[in-house]
């Protein structure tokens, strides 16, 4: 960088990082085992769209002091599970270590766990429910490959599609922190990591402002 402002039309936007194969197979398996041990089968919930109440095709869970939830009243962070009222399990130490390595201070407060079976997708959105929007988001892909789409800061602009494989890490930092992004589809049968097939995506976020 030469210090001049980044061109807002650049795709992917400035600060976007894709680290293919960042986690090797052993690290992926260890991470997935730890997450699946914390998220019991009846712990998954199906969020619904604000206003319409339409269900997401992705099932979700959260780890950490704050969890992202969505229902007919809107999107928000909650310290407890929407169905059970119980606190979310803690973020595993190996994920906190990965965050320290790639992001640094302050600590993440939410690990959103997205579970895609064949046919699930996620529409273009921005992650803007956090007060700490200056802190990067770290995302880890496990299991089947996915077609990830990233655009700019405005809805309706050009977008770029890329394939995310198991073990890939994506960082939304800098300009890209508030870029539109989504999952067009997963590519079933491309990994045997997730029992029964599918893709699990972990996104680590800082939610509240820090000192
Ligand atoms: C997914 N990811 O990969 C959806 N959000 O399944 C996201 O929505 C996302 O990858 C913020 C930062 C990175 C991401
Ligand atoms: Fe997102």
C-alpha cells in the first residue's frame, strides 16, 4: 500500500484475505471433534428471517459469551440459546489461539457455527450487528466445499465468486469488514470430514466495543 485510499471498486475489497488450506486435515478433524462435542444434536436451531419469519436453510449454534440469533423480531446477539435459555458453551482454546495468531486483541466474543447440508445456502448480507465493526471477522470452513461470493460495500454491485475448501480461512478486515458476502451453494460429496456430509463454517467475531 502507498498510503492512498483503497479503490472501493476493487474485488475482493481491501483487507479481504483467503488463506487456502490454512488448517491441515489433522487440525480440521481435531477442531471439528471439539465443536461437535460442545454442540449437542438438540442444540442446533433454525433461525428465521426478520419480518417474514421464513426459516434459514442453514442450521446454527453459537459458542462464547454472546451468540448471534435471528427470529421474526430481528437479528441480535444473545447470551443464551433461544430455545433452552441456557448460556452458550465456551469458545475452544484452539480457536482463541487461531484468533490471536491472525487477528490479535481484543478477544472474540462469538463463534457462530453454521451447518450446511446439501441444498443449504446463505444470501448476500453484511455482518453489521456488532458494535465492534472495526475488528476483523475470522471464518473457517470445514467439510464440503462452498461457493462463496463477495461484493463491495453496497448492495447490488459487482460480486466475485470463489471456492472455499475444508481447512480454508477467510478474514474480513479493513474495507472488506462490511462487504456483502454469502454462500451460493455447497458442493456435496467433496469432503468426508463432517459425519453424514455437509459443511460447517465457524465465524469468530468481536461484538462489543473494547476499551
Ligand atoms: C459461510 N460466512 O462461510 C458464511 N461472515 O458459511 C459468512 O457469512 C462470513 O465467511 C463474515 C465473515 C466471514 C464469513
Ligand atoms: Fe457473514
